[in-house]
C-alpha cells in the first residue's frame, strides 16, 4: 500500500520561484519533487536538532 499524499499550496516570491525553477532544470526534477525533498530534509534536520519540534508529546 502506498503512502497517502496531501496537497500543499504555497505562495513564494518571484525571485525564489526562478531559483527553484533553475534548480529543477539542473536536477531534472519537477518543482513538486524538489520542494518535497527540501521539506523532508529540513524536517529531518529539525528532528535531530530539536526532537520535540517535529514530534510533540501527545495530549
């Protein structure tokens, strides 16, 4: 069974979008793939630096 995916819509500055577009061209990936990878990398780093940030205690 595959993992479920959720849609995420964001607004970014035009210059940030152009940088992202260039990155996707060089990596031969879609914008969605690159953004997904960057978010995962960020959250993994946060989990190492601040474990409570990404896994708060359940109430």
